[in-house]
């Protein structure tokens, strides 16, 4: 086999948004219209476009995915005295939003054969104060929603789905984000579609939609200017961001297809390599976000941090999997399910490899070759 040379770009980034003529055209149109704050045609088109895509009645755009989570909890009436189940393995914003709402996160372990949350561990973490669960479809993989929804029905728990990394993913033929009361999304630059910074709450419930809109805009009455029904936030998205988001939404099928193609190439290059666990089936559909690889410490010739250091040296900006929350300062004393063993293993052995539409097939071949050499202990 011919040697694979390093790509010409200095470092292959972990992610990079795909922004083209359509984004430029829509953003320019928004700019020229002078509607640059949080009113404007692109906002309503983006909110409607997202709701239609999800098969739901309402989309309420926000300033980012974290504010979408906080807004969802506020609209659902989650607050002081309440406990909210959150996975121990997630980006910290999931738990931070619970604390922002004045409630207490209770950490739930992952499954043994998948990084997503374990419904049995969730059942063990319940208390008389548990009001809600935030289900995170992590790394674009749908959670095992059947047992989770059963548990929530039995215990009258509210369900928020954190779909920051899973836009477009389905479970049992339904888009994630519509399986509980509210689904939240992030449009940060590394996500499937981006608005720069941005987020969205999706729901089918008109009462919740009203509450989301009031909380989002200072607690102000939509019908009576400067009349504040309640205390609220300013979590609005700008029309400029929504213009970018609408262009991205229109291009999403192509963006997802390109991601899938690159993921398949990664699978082909890494599947079966000694020490590498890749290509995990999920109980629902998957979409392709960053590419996750987990090390089998007994088989791999390097540990996780050595692999990351080799890749960084070789011009690949790979990242560690999220650290388990219970190991980090703000969350060490949080209540939790009896065991955090699985989430700890996933968190400490995982590596996220670059995946974004403009990554080239040659770059994927280069990255998989560097990973293979590192795992075989021959990366130099
Ligand atoms: C699972 C998850 N939840 C929430 C967020 C927060 O989104 P944002 O960065 O837009 O606030 C992110 C990521 O960025 C995420 O990955």
C-alpha cells in the first residue's frame, strides 16, 4: 500500500461548519433588511422550518443550547426542591441548566454496552423529589426510549430531551425531540447545523409554547407591551443567526449524507482493529456527529491520553470523550445512582475523532492510518 502522506492543512480540526453561498445570501438579506435583533422573517421561518422538520407544532429559537435547556426546565415549572435525573456522561451544560433552574441534578450511569443512559440506573436514582429527567441522545445516538418512557409514565416524570448532538435522529420512526414534553437543540458551530451560537426548544403543547416564549423574552406579555407577567430571561436568537440557520436547515439532508459517508469510511478503516471499539448499534437510529472510538485497555498498545498526544503531534485535533460529571469539581457532591462504573469507563476510554462535511476522504484515511499505527504501538 502506498504510504499516506500528511494532509496539507496544518491541523485537521475536530470540526468545522459548512457555510456556503446560501448562508451568505440569507445573512446578507437579514442584514440589509435591518432586522438584526430578535424580530424578523428569518426567525419565524427558521422556527417553523425546524418544527416542520421535527414533525412538531412549535419551535422556539434561543440564544444557545444551554439557554434552551434552562428555558425548557423553567417552562415546565422545575425549580428549587426538585430533583432532575441527568446522565453522568454528557456535556456539562445538561447538568448546569438544572442548577441554573434552582433544582438538583441527580446523576445516572450509562449502559454497559452503550454510552447512553441506563434506564435501570435511572430507576435506582429516583426519590420522592424527582420531577423530571433530561435524556441526552449523546453523540448522535438515540437513547433506549421504551423503558425510559415507561418509567416516566409510571412515576409521572417530565421528559426533556437534550438533542444538541442528535438533530435528525429518530427512535421508533419518530424524530428525537418530540418524544417527551420538550426537546432542546444546539446550533453551536460544531453541530449538525449551526447558527453561530443558537438553540431551540421544540414542543407540541401550545401552553408550553406560550410559557417558553414569555420566559424567553423577559417574562413580557406577548399582547401587552412592557407588561411583565413574571420574571423572565433574555434568551432570544437574532434574525441574523436564524438566517444562517434557515440556509443550513435547507442544506441539512446533504450535510447529513456527507457525514454518513465519512462515518462509513471511518468504520471501514477502524472496525476490527485490535484495541479499538467502534461502530456501536443504538436502540434507535443514529446520525453522525463527531466519530467516537473507545479503547479496550487490555488490547490497545497505548492508553487514551497517549493516543490523543500522538494524534495531536500528527496534526489531528482529536478530543477526549466528555469527562464523567461526578469526577469534576462542581458535581462531585451531587447525588447519584449507586454505580457510576459504566459512564466512568466510557468517559475515560473514549476519543472523539474529527467529523464534518468538508473533511476529505483522504483526511479520513490519514486519521485512521495514524490511529491504527498508534494502537499497534508503531506510531513512532
Ligand atoms: C449534549 C449537549 N447539551 C447541551 C449543549 C449546550 O449547547 P450550547 O453550546 O449551544 O450551549 C451541548 C453542546 O454544546 C451538548 O453537546
